[in-house]
C-alpha cells in the first residue's frame, strides 16, 4: 500500500472541500449542512452498491469517490461547527477497529467468523460499556432501509424458532393481509397505512421463506420496469404519440411487446 500517495490524495480532497466551503467558494457547497447532504449520502451509497452488483469497477471507482466526498464534506462541515475534527472521525474508526480485533492486534483468540462475532458482542458490552440488548431484534440497525430491515427482523425471529412450519401459512397470511387492505374504509388513511405495511411485511416474509433477498428482487424488478417503460417511450415517440392516459391502450400494447424483447 502506497501510504504517501494515499495521504497526499486525501489531503488534496480535504483542501478542495475547504476551498469550496470558504468565503468566495461555491455558493451551493457553502449552503450545505449535514442534514441537506444526508439524502445524497444514501443515494451515493446505493449507486456504489449498484456498481458492485453490476461488476463495473470503473463505475464503482467513481461512485466510491462520491461517497468519500460526502463523508469528508459532512465531516468538514461538523469541523466548521466545532462539533469534531476530520481527524477525530479517522482516529475514532481506527481505534474501534483495533479495539474490536484483539485477535489480530492483541492476544485474544478467534479462529472463525462465528467466534469473532461472539468476541465483538463481548467487547461492545464489557469494554465499550454498551447496554446488553434486551431483544435479539435490538441488534438490527434502525438506520437500515425499511425493506432490508423487515427482512433482517424476520430472519432473526425465524432463527429463534418464531416461524411458520411450512410455506402454506406464509401464503395464507399474505392473502389475509390483502383482504384486510381491501376492507379498509375509504378515507381512513392511518388504518390503510397500517394494513399496507402488514401486507408488505408478509410479502417480504414470502421472499425470506424462499431464501430470496427482497431488496435484490426489488432491484431487479425496478431495472426490468425501467427497461420496458423505456421501450414504450421510444416507440411512442416513433409513432408521434404523447404519453398520456388517452393513449393508454397503445402504451399497453407496447408494454406487452417489450416483454418479448
């Protein structure tokens, strides 16, 4: 690892961000806060994940750069506010890595991933002073996107034995939730929100039972929809027809055509 080159590259990034945020810098960058950049952070991480899934290293290099930018930009904003320094962020994660890997940096023993996880939990409670989790579900991050969090919740619960004996019960639950959505009185949005949440949760459970990652399934579905919708758009343009409800029948025919491509 070329430490000098890494150091110089990171210093250059920090200097660029400092100039962007300085008086006379970029008006857009100067206006940003940690809160305004939080949505961009989520988006850039997902774009990096997309590049990983597509095995596109050139795209991944670009997207990881965007993630580095946002991490460093938000850290610098907090440095300007006096909350902490960029160096505190880097020192903090370095200290945590060393503290949680005594089997590498000290004399603790952990010979497989399972033993490492046990060691980590012990360190969190007995070294870092974190409260022991009251529920196995407390270990699941609240910061996860809802779909991924629902999947992890169900996997944890199933591992503890809280699961249907066979998939027929899971399907019955899905059909039950569909009926409950249909039965919600018109205008009762709170009840509708609750029942649609139950329906989505039960669909995630179908995926979990079949050993399918629902986020990956949703990712593929989105990609398929975009491809088919683009086909409709291109062909409607060729036919010199507008994309509107009056031309829905034509669009629907093109949609069916796109499935054959």
